[in-house]
């Protein structure tokens, strides 16, 4: 993790629109680092750092969500040009960022996907029933 200083700078740059993605990438880096080292102390340290950045990303997205739900929900699925065209959702899944995935914003997004899918299926089924009914 030689580029920690650069990542730390990106996280503290208030003008960066990619702060969430930077935190999630950092979490992913620490996850990978914890898998590569053998010393138990280092493994614990890297896992704790991973968790810190995961929680940081969750706090940011939920703060954004409390200010503007639509913007926050849009951020979840917008690819970051500066960070390898990842979306925050993709990064969080790859890195196993439980706090981020459990955030209010991500859960609202999941609910919308789930209930939208159900509503769409019910809607299509209702239309099909109307079209083929005898009445």
C-alpha cells in the first residue's frame, strides 16, 4: 500500500466527486492486503482499516441521501471516470463492504430494484390476464 498518501489526499479533497469511490477502493486495497500478509497482527490491522474506509463511504452516502435522495441513488450506479469506471455498488460488492451495502441509501436502492421488478411483473401479468380473459 505504497500509494496510501495519494488515496488519503483524494479522500480529503472536498471538491472530489469521487470520495465514495476512493473510500471503497481503499477498502478493497486493504481487503486484498489482508489476504496477502501472513502476520496475524497485520491481518487484523488491514481488516480494521478496510472496515474504517467501508464505514466512511457508508457515512458519506447516507449523509448525501439525507440531503438529496435522488442524487445519492444516482451516485450508486454512476461509473467513476477517475477510478476505472467502477460504480460504488460494484466496488462495495467486490470489496465486501458490509457497512456500505447496509446503508440506508443502498437499501433504498435495493428496495426500488426489488419492488420495481415485482411491480413490473405484476403489471405485465395483469395486462396479459386482461388480454386473454373471456369477459
